[in-house]
């Protein structure tokens, strides 16, 4: 073999991270970045190999992301992408109630509403957050620990795989609260669902169970997290095995009436246990660990390209519309939701809104006052 030892070579390892730790914080609201050792099937840590955990930490507000948290997510996925010891990135959140309910409604209502230019700059950050997930050079797994709704649903769908608590609910909120699901749902869902199901999911603001999501192929795993003694209980609020007389199957729909109330009471009486969920997550991570890393990410990105294609086509023009909308319907929708404890209603009077619009009335202060609920007792 030829001797090449005489060639000048630089020693050491380059740091390819764009940021230090300034965008991470263990204080809520914030984003936590952690590296967890990869575990072998016997539960032993593998020396020098990790999963990177990007953790939304705002549980008091259902892990809704603030502007600073968006920066933390971008930094987290960039760090995971550039760290050669990381096998895969895990996107999750604090607590057991929510993965993420989207943008922080208080920040939207009290700062961005009525400031379209500022919201446009915020949307540049949001788009960069989705780009950071779709561009991560490691497989990305969304570990859903509770509600994944609105923008939370969209950033979750940007991930390659989803593994979910069976107590989680999924859905959009846009058209009911003054926006449109243009942070990814209108791009991703037509690839994932038949067109009419994608349409209904986007516009209805209907919440779907984790079982329904799994049944439709929108998530990879749906795992029980209620443990009573040595028994794992499936989500008691969801129908998983009922057939109607005409042969139509009901799978993953929510129970109603007394059954629903009894189910909610039972869930509140049992503590959640994510050990079974994390054991399944560990199996996925172990599978990834035992694959050629270059071949793995090329395969992953070959699938991602289909989602990314439509995301890239529309993200900029959607940014401009979402910004402009902060002066009109978003102003109303976010303020109605933000003041629901004062007024008793989280939505506007849609009937009055449509009547005034049909009459050609100007969208002015009088118009807005007429459709927003008044404070209780006034």
C-alpha cells in the first residue's frame, strides 16, 4: 500500500454547531436539549452513541411555543443534525397533557395581533423551524405525550415517524380560531390521506384520537400509558372494536354521553406511565443504530422529499397571507381565545360576523366589538 503519511493533515474534530446553549433553558417556557444513551435490547447503554431529545417545556400552557421557543427548536434540530454521535432526534414535550397546542395564543393575541409585519418576521422563524425538522440529517421521531393540535400537529407531522400515547388527541384549530393550517397540514395531509379526509381534517377542527390516527396511517405507534397494578389499560374514552349493523366499522372514535364522562373520571384516577411508550421508542432507535448511517439518511430524505416539495412551494406565500390576516380574522380569533376566561367564550359570534360581512360592512372597531363576546356580567 502506498505511504501517504507524509501528507499534511489537520487533527481534531470540527464543531459544526451554529449556536451554543443560549437558545436552550430548563426554565419554562423554553426548550430543553438532552442527549440520551442508545440502549441495547437488554437495556444497557451503548458507549458513545445517543439520541438527541428536543423537549418543549411550557406545560402550564400545554407546551405552546413562544417566539424564543421556536428558536430553541431550530437550534436543537441543527445540533442533532451536526452531531455525529447522534443516531436520531426525538421531538417531545414536558408533562403528560400535551405535546404541543401550537403557537402561544397569549403572545399571538397580545403582541402579534394587529402587527402584520412583526408576525411575518415570526413566520420566517416558524418556517425555519419546520425546515430544521425536514432538513435534519438524522431520522426524526415525534414522541407524543398528549395533545398534538394546531401548529403542534404541523410540526409533529414534519417528523419522519410518530409514536404516541393512546390518550393523545390530534387536530387543527385554524378556521375556528382565525387562521388556516398552512404551517404544514395543507401541504402534508394530501400525501398522507385520501383528499376528502385531508380536506375534512384541515377545515373541521375536529379532534381525532391516537387510535384513529394509527388506523388511518398518520402515526406509527399508539401505546397505552395507563397502568393499573400490572395491567395496561387502553384509553377508555375511545371505541376500538365496534361494528354498526350496516357493516361500517367504528374504530378510534370518541365515546359520548355517560360513557365519555365515566372514561374521563377513570383516566383522572390513574397516573400515566410512559415506560411502555419509551420501550417502543427504544426499539425504533435500536433499529436505526444497526443501519448504515449514510444509507439510512438517504432513504429517509428520499421519502421526506415528497412532503418537502409542497412545503417549499407554498411556505413563502403562506407566510405573507398569515401575516396580513393578523389585521383581520386572526386578530378576532386569537383575542377571543385569549380572553375566554373573561368573556366565557373562546370564539367569536360567527353568525353575526357573516351577517355583517354579507351586508358589506367595514371591518372596523364597531364590527369587531359586535362579534367579540363581552366580559361576563357586563
